[in-house]
């Protein structure tokens, strides 16, 4: 199931700039179940959403 995208989600260009800072998956341990990009989007959402609200007032 595809999730809805938000205005605050990272663009592909933004993700390419920061994705190299995250380590590759280590195949000797349990596989990852979450995508780093989704985690970063979730972390940034509250602050970016508040900026959008403040800029419209």
C-alpha cells in the first residue's frame, strides 16, 4: 500500500544530498524493516508543518 505524500516530505534532490550519511544495511544482522527516508520525513514533519502554518498567518 502506497502512503500519501506530504508537502513536508524530502524531495529526491534533498534525499540524495543527505542519504550518504546513513550506513548501508548490514546483511549479517536482522534486515531493516523501516526506510531511513521515511524516518527522516517523520522526524522533520512537526517542525516543517509548523513553519508552513506560521507562514500562512
